[in-house]
C-alpha cells in the first residue's frame, strides 16, 4: 500500500538525520531507495572530477549522495527514467521538501498511489516569518501521515520558529527562500522570537513615525497660525501646540530608553 508520509519540524530537529536513518533501515532489508532533494538547496554539494554531486548531510555527520530535483522538473517523468536506467524503486525519501513546488508534491502523491510506493518527505513547516512554504502547505493537504519532529529553543521551550538573523539580529525582511544553516538561522520558541523581534522593531517601526508626525503637525501649526490669527478658531492652535508638546515629551522618553540623544 502506497503512502505519502510527511515529517516536519523547526531547524535542528534532526530531519535530515531521520531521513538518512530511514534510508539505512530500508536498504539494510534489501529495499531500493531513491534519495532526492530540491536542487535549490546546494549547501553541501560537492564537485569531483568536474562532476557535480548533490549531497544530503545532517548536523550529526551522516551524509549520502542524492538526486537533485530542479524547480521545473516533473518528478513522475524523472522517476520513470530513473527506474528504467537504474533499479526498481521501493521507497522514495525527499529531504528539504519545503522547497518542492506544490505541483511536485502532487506528483509524489501520484507516484505513491500509481506505483504503490512509500514516500517519505522531511522538511520545515514555516519560513522565518512563520508563513507556510508552498510545498509544506501542499504536503499538509495531501500527506497520508503527518508527524512533528521536535527541537528546543535556547530557553528550553519547544522551538517552532526558524528565526533568520542578519548581523546578529532577528529579521522578518527578505525573500522567503534564502538557503543557509546555523550561520543564518536559529530555532526559537514563539516567546523568544517575539522578544528578539520587538527589540529590533522599537527604533525602526515606532520611533520614526512619531518624529515625522510631530514635524508634520508643527508645519501645520505654523501655517494655521498665519491663516487663523484673527479668527475664532485661533484658540484651537494653542490647544494643538499643547498636544504636540506632550507628544514631543513622549518621543524624548523613548529616545532616552533607546540610548539616543
């Protein structure tokens, strides 16, 4: 009976190690395994005698050569060719499956049904903004079995966020796909991620709009003081000045907290 099986988790939850151990178990029992990964993840690939070799490598040191699937590749057609040129396949194991396109996930589902194959997919659930990868979303809708692999945050809580770091600070800016390892990403729990993100957002998102708002209001105040100096609405200008002064004091307090003059 064919099945599409999806294992997901945050970075550092031993997804790749589990994929390679699953491969070892099947091959130890004389089953033929086709090991694949999306070509976009080429971090551990090597070149020997001018020949490119796609490599799947875990943090614990396990590694194996794999077939790299291009973004526009039809997996059903590639499987048929591989089966004809090499051997009959019993099991397909895909690492970094979040980088598959939704259509490629559908193709894996078709293979599991038409060829009666066990197909294992290992990958992330969400990106650094906690948005689902398109491939992951399709796996959640089509997989026959779904299992979460757990890892922990530096605080000890379960990690669910793949936090991206730039210059040592958490960011939510950039392209969804930016391949990297421990140099760019760290698994965090929601609380620690929000805390780290909040520190970075204070100056950028909160302080600047307050400064700009005050400047705009001061300009309006000057313009209005000329137009309405002799009108009944002139008293409103004084009230407006008082409100702006209060905002300025709030702004100064924020700047002091941020260590700025």
